């Protein structure tokens, strides 16, 4: 099977656990061929290099979402751009449809703002239809005339957007938009719409293009999904969307953290665009795989159909934590599993405001009053992504020095603070496993969190955890740790004290946490889920075009039977054709029945496989897909 992996600001250029699952997926499904279509977010990201790609990644095609757009080719009909009156009029009509859709009040799902009086479900459906009309109209123009960057940034686009903002019934927040706001919006829209102007549908040296792949797998419902939407529209290619961090949620969080970076009209228009784009992507995708229930609720709020949602937890490598996790099992009941002589709390992650380490320091101050021998280790895995991460880290060190002056055992000893700031790779924490092994309890104090990777790592290490109730924390913990409200240092301190004073309880919770993590969050579970999903989508993909019917005129139900992707030899010497299998004319075959869409409502385990023509689709353990 040839799979197009569509990414935005991630694999194969970015680093970190949030995109590492892509590399594990590609390597785990070595029987499939992959082509990676990457949207990069900065020149620095591209200059940083990319992963060492496995042999089954045939080609990587990159398009930037930064800097000036690529110029159209100098030869061919697409080189002249939108210079004629007719082309400009078509562009104005399509862009007006898109602008009108993002300027109207929210749909009933609530994706673009507060629902105003008089709005109804029909208004939301009409706005979604206008957005789709404008979006695909712009795509046709880009395909025909060689791209849209200059047109979207033009004075004509600004005037069209201004008219939509001033139209009756427009969102109140956009009615006051000034020329500077409109210029900022069209600049961001041009970058977000660049996939419409890319040549990814066409062949290139080493690549057959999106029009020839069997499946598009988009990592996110934002601009990365645009290329998948175009392939689905042009060639009927099935689209799978996987989101471990909902793109629309990330946009809202960015605006909340730095509200002064853009005015209210800019934030409202861009949020509306992201909401409409996510709604269109969810409506056209054959299947959507959120990484947790928290992301699933966001997707449902954006209009995703429940029958097309299937939770697949991100796969993480448990091997680096095996030694530490198994060592806990050898500790006698009631003993301390931590290697240190003092009860210690350990926090691991990127130091940034969303992690709320200020609350953790104040909570530790309360812990020290009741348990003076307690220690706190703050282990940084890398620089924070927030703009003010460096200043926040300096503030934390200053606060720790104020709350916890250096202490000395006697008059001749050197003082030492009970709070230490360390980095992975340093002498005290050579690896993540060493960091978790040095603590009695792992703590997460965030006020904003998606999928808590650090908690899963602590669970692999069989560590009891205390966490704030944010994001997917409760879903991940599942009763194997203590959960407290965010921004509540007193509750955080009480929960930590309860575990620090009870080694037997820590051991029991840590063992249960490790068992849960090994059951749900390993790489193997993730790969097996997507192995089944790929085969299922292929078996449900209907043919399109001239070869949509068999020789006898019978409609062919799918383009690629799942048997063609399962290893093994056919009974006869001549391999039956896809048309014969689908029509039921192959020797020993029967005409299959299967639903129009996957019907499994949800489940993080192995996906349900279809059985086509009497042959089981699920691969046996140890086999690879052909």
C-alpha cells in the first residue's frame, strides 16, 4: 500500500515525543510504502535537519508556511497568474464566499464564537457550504493559473474581506477591523492556503504525487489536511486524520497566552478560519483518530461525526524505562522504591508558564513544613516553546532561592537547597529513566495539557503520580494516581504528602500504573491499531472513474481489495484480479458485503478488520503488509 503522510511543522523535521510517533509508525509498518508531504513552519526547522528515514519512505516533499511563496514555473499555462479580468472576478467571487463564511456568527457546535440570537443549525450548514465552495473554488484557480499567493495578498482580497466584515450579521468582533488588521489576516490566510497552490498532486522526480497514492494520512486537521482534501476531491483518495493535539485548540491557547500579539478582529477571523477548516476536514475524512477523549470532545464540537471517530492512543517506547520499572517490583512492601535517602518529588518536562511550576514551588513549601527532609527535583527535558520561557525559568530560580534558602547540617557544612534544577543529560540525570528513578513520587502541576507524555513515562517506571486535572490526565491515569484541581497548591501539597508518607501505597499505585501503561500506551498497540485501520479503509474505498464497473457491468464496491495488501500466496497459479474479486467471479469467491463507513464507535485497542471474499484481513503476528 502506498501511503501519503501529511504533516505540518512536524515529522520529519521536528523533534520530540509529539512527532516521534510518526517515525515509529513508519518503521513499524515496514510493509507499506510511505511518501511524506511536510509543511515546514520556519527556515530554522528545515535547517535543523530531519530524521534518518527508513527505507520504506520513498520520497519527502516539503512546502514552507513561512517566507515568500514559491514562484510559479516560468513555462506552461500556469505561469501568468491571475492577471485577466475574468480570473480576478472568479477569485473575488470565491474569496468572498470564504470570507463570508468566517465572518458570520458561530455554528451550533460553537467553533467560532458565541452563538448569537436568531442563529440556527441551517445557518451553520449554509456557512459550512459557503466555506467549502470558496475553498475549492480557490483550489481550482490555483491549479489552473499557477498559485494564489499574490492574489490572496492583493488589495482586491483586502477589500473583499473588509466588505464581509462590514456586512449585516457579521461577528461583532470583526466589525471594527482596521486596514492593519485586514492586512495581517490576509497574510496569515495566504500562508495557511499555500497547500492549494502546491504541486503535490502531480508527479515529481522520485514521487508519483498525491493523485496516485492509496491513502492520505494527515497529522492534524489544519493546513496539512488541505492536501488530503484536494486528493480526495481529485482522485477519490481516502483521507485519515490523526490528531494528538487539536489544531483549533492550539490556536486558542496561543491567542490566550499572547493576547497582545494581535488585535481582537485578527484573533476572531483566524479562529473562525481554523474552525471552518477543521469542520470541512472532519466532514470529508473517512476516519478520524483522536489520541484521547479530551481531543475527541474537541473534534465532536467542531462537527466530527461520532461514527467516524476512533480513539488510538499515541504509542511510546517503553524499553528505556523497563529496568527502572521492573526494579520496583523487587522492592519489599512498605519500602521506598526511590534510590535517594530522602523522600523526593520529581518533575520532568519543559519549563514554561503552562506547566505552573510556581504553584508547585508553593506547594512544596507547605510540604516542607510537615516533612522537612523532603526534596524536589525539577528536571528540564529541553527549552520551553513559549516566547517567555527563558524569563519564566529565571523567575522560578529566583522564587526557589527566596522560598528555600540554602540549608546546612552544621556550622562546618556547605548549605544546600532542597530544590534542584537539572537537565537531562547532566551528571545527576543522564537519562529520563534515571530522572524518574531518583524520585519517590512524580508530579505534574500543569494548567494546560494535552496528552501528558511525562505521566506515561513515570508510569512505565512504576512511579506513583500526583497530577492536576487538565487535558487527558484522568484518562491516562485511570485510577492509578492522585488527581487534584489545577492552581491549588494546598491540594497539591496534601496529595504529595499522602504518598510520601506511605511507601506501601506508592508501590501499589506504581505497579498498577506500569501495568496500565504497558497495556494501552506502547508502540506495539499503536502500530497494530493503524495496521488494521489502513486495511479497513482500503477495503471500504469505492472505485471512481471509467473502471468503476466490472466487465459484466456490475459496480465494483472498492478500488483496492484488502487481500492485495495481506502477505501470502493465492491457491491458484494466476492471481485473481481486483475486479474479479470485487465482482465475485474469482474461483471460490463470493460477493462481499460490508458497510459504507466503519461502524466501530470507539476503542483504543486493535481495530476491527473486515473480511472480504471469505479471506481474513487481519495479519498474523510477525507478518508484514505487502
